[in-house]
């Protein structure tokens, strides 16, 4: 499968960390448009558009220049707003999950430390 075509949202909890130097960061002034584009690029069609642009034989990669011309379909304002609302709820849930996971890990680590 590979990582080319994978799209990740910059969740609050993980901002400032990076998993690879092979990351293309796309920034938006409008947070709603960011969520909409994230939803599109995460879709089956969006991932396919990204993976079709990969290059390289032994180590496939993609560059900023290869994704500049991806056409993002603009839907009606009503549908775009629904998508943004769903992604916003998703982002809030993921951020809450990161916080709760970290709290659970801390509880376990503190309990283990107390045993010693």
C-alpha cells in the first residue's frame, strides 16, 4: 500500500512533532477550507489522485510540484458546510482521544511507579 497518498490532519495534540522528513505540508488561512480539502484528499478519489502523481522506481515519492494542479471539486455551500461540520467533530473527537490516551498512560505509569 505505501504511505504516498496518505493524508493527515494537524491535530492539536501532535503539532510540533513529525514522523518523517518526507512530508508535504499544505497550509490554509481558512480553517473551513482546510477541513474540506482534508476530507477530499482523504477520500478514495483524493488518495487516487495523489498516488497517481508519485514518481521514482525503487523509492516512490511525491513532490509539491506534482500536487499543485490537483483539482479540488467545489460543491454547494450546504454540502461543503456539512462536510466541514463532520470533519470538525472528527478533529475534536481525535484531540479528546489523544488527551484521554495520554491520561490513561500516565495513570498506568504512576501506578507502576507506586509498586516499586
